[in-house]
C-alpha cells in the first residue's frame, strides 16, 4: 500500500470544514469515552527551542500517530498516521494548514455546544490564520449573520473581510477596536499572540460564548482574569493538557469542564440564555491524527485530479 504525502495545498483543496468538524467531534467524544488515548504534549529541549509532540491512538478507527512542531525556527509541522492492524504508515501531512484547521474545527464544536441556538453575530479579535480557520469552521455549522473583525493592523482586518466574502460568502466588516468586535455579539473569538489582555471583561454581554486561542497563562494572557468571574461555564478540550501547562492558567483549571463530556451529555454546559460561556482551547492531542485520517479518506474516495505525491515506506 502506498503512503500519501500531503501538503498545505492538499489540505486547503481537499479538506472541507464539515469533515474536519465531524472528525474532531468524534475524537472529543472518543477521549471522553476512553477510546482515544491522548497524553499531554511531550517537549524535547533543543537548546534554543523545543520540538513538541502530540500523539493519539484512535482505538475504534485502528489508527495512531503524532504531530510534531518546533519552537526553534518555526519549521513546517508534520503529522504522521499509522494503521494498527498492519503497522504500516498510511499518510504524512506536512505544513501548517492541518493544525490550524483542526483548531478551527474544535472551536466550531465548542461554539455549537455552548453558544445560544440560532443565527449568530460573530466577533473576531485577530485576523491571522487562527482567526480565519475559526470562521471557516463555524460558518459551516452555524448560520453567521455578520462578522466583525478587529486587528492590530487595520489593513489585515480589511483583507480578512474581503476573503470572508469571496471564499465563504459571509458578510464581514472591519472595525477599529476590539471593543467594537466583541460588544453585543453572540460568539467572540480571541485569536492573538498578545501577552496582555486585548479586551475588557465588561465588554462581554450576557449570553455570549467566548473562545480564547492565544496565550492563557498568568505570565502571558490575551483575555483578562476577570472574564472567569463573569463566566458561568468554562470549557476546555483537554483537561489533561490544561493541567500540564508549564505555567498556571489565567483561567481557573479547577472550574474547567471537559468539552467531550458536554457533548456526551455527562456534564452540563450552558443552562440559560444569559450565561457567559468560555472555551479555553488547548488542542486535544490526537485530533490532528483524526483530521489527517479523515483527509486521507477523502483523497482515497475522490482521487481523480489529486496530485499529492505517493511513495512506499
């Protein structure tokens, strides 16, 4: 059996948002049920940086694999998938798109589970890749009436809105401040690399669901600690990874509820329309393997026109 070698172009053209969302939702449920074994990240020190591994074993799918990325030079990421039945390498995905779209899909699952039902008004703080993949995934599973985007560089916010209209058919507008992007919105996504809060907790209206993607430790955090005081529910995709962070969280880990448990009906999420819910995204290990496997299935189903290189191990 040949090994699929896939890159960022393959991910962009062959992985659709509903497929990614379904893959990570199943993985979150599997983690709760104990059929996904996903230990916390493993860090290999390399002097001036680290090589980081996240691994997962999907027992029901008979697959296992890992994702590797670095903090040394910002190299290409790599995801490898093996089959449990024969031990053969099935696929290697290199580049940054798979990880970002996996994160977007997890955020979409959280929004579906915790946001109020119906059409949403979405506010984005940040206009980079992570903000884009959140919109990509959320707009595939919820009706998005309007998107407002604020970014440190206004020209990036404007470019983001044009892309949203052209590629997703979503009505979006750039706003000048983060406050404008988050006030009176149903869902807010904070996707920055800021070491200090980019919003005030009082800007978040009752009933809002907030996703935080960027720094979230006491030393560096994009959302304020006061946000936890206003939130009735704080969700995360991996309690084990949240606990394993090198530094303490700005949001209280002891209040975090496992998203997989909420999906399974074993824990409560939102219980009222005026509650503020917060999703602390840490990136459940093994979800990259699940999304890579779903991408491989799509490639095998519709191989015509696909130009990914194939090799033999």
